[in-house]
């Protein structure tokens, strides 16, 4: 049902095994899922007080002692339907004036929906040895998004319409990978969905944490920005999606 191969992206420099951004393609039921390696490391998570549009984040040094794999794109409608046999997305078909939206991000799922999807993937028994599918933690997500950068966006201090789908410049989601990747080969970490689910709760344990920003907002697209959804919310939203991680099976 699945196999892992190492495939370089011909549009970028060749990366060595163990290097940040090293690419692995896992084929799940004939659908390719490209993952990028994020090595162990230490980074400054959150934002300094001087960062424009700063929200409810702090600024702390965080160490990730174990490396992990993270999907280079958002989970697509094709990836989700391949496993779940349904497509909850609001942006599909005639809604977005495209006949084929298989490569658009899947959205409109609750956190529990994502857990069911991840369980099904793990039950297939196709994760690489020593790893399991999961949502990334907030720290893992931000570490991968920043790819070594300390600026508000992995591109620098500002975004523009040629770098991301944000601030309602299109009015909907768009095909994954339509904009430049970060230094580790990840696409759409700024915008294209309202938020991406993570596995974490806030410090008080009352809200689930989301990352990634919005196709219709600017301020929420910063690497440090975080959304919060109450535990009581059981339904999905038209702009909530996810990005898979492969973490150590402990």
C-alpha cells in the first residue's frame, strides 16, 4: 500500500541525507506525498516585541532534540479523499471555477477529523520504520516554516502577491505549490488556508493551536502567528486544513 523513495526536486540544489530539506516521497495507495527532513535544532520561537502585527505569542528559545519529516505541501483534496473516501472542502469544483481541484488544499475539517485521518494512515502500516504520522507540534511547525530565518516571514520582513496567497488577493484557496517554497522546500506556510491544525493546546489547556495564516488576511500569516480554537468546537471550518508530519514512534 505504500513505499518510500528519495526523489530530488530538479529545480533546486541536491541535498544530502540528513540535511535540512532532504526530500522523501512516500507513495500511499498510488498517491505521492513528498516530505522534507527537519533536523534537530534550536531556534527562537514566537516574535520579539518590536515585530509589527505581533499577537499573543512570546519569544523563547526552543530546542527540538529529534528530527522529523513534514509534508512539503498542505494535505490536498486528493490525498484526503484517497484515505477517507470523502472530500469536505468548501472550495472544490464549480465553487472555485475549476473542474479539477484535487491539488487544492483540503479544508473544512475539525481537529477530530484530522485525528481520524491520521489514525487511518497509521493503521496502513506504511510509515517509515521508527516513525508515525501525526500533526506537527506548534514548535515543529514554526521551526519548519522559518527554515532558519528569524524574520516575520521566511521570505523576509514583507509579503507580496507573488510570494503567497494572502490578504484576499485571489478570494479563495489555490493549487498547492503555486508560490515559491522556503529554504527547506516547504510550500504555503504563509496563507492559502486560514490555519493549519497542530497537535498542541495553549498553555491553559483550553484551546487548540493553529498556524499558517490566511488566504484573506495579512497579519495572521507571520511565522509566529497562532490561532486558537476552543476544545468545544467539534465542526470544521471552510479554511482549516493540515500538514502531515512523520515523528518518532515512541
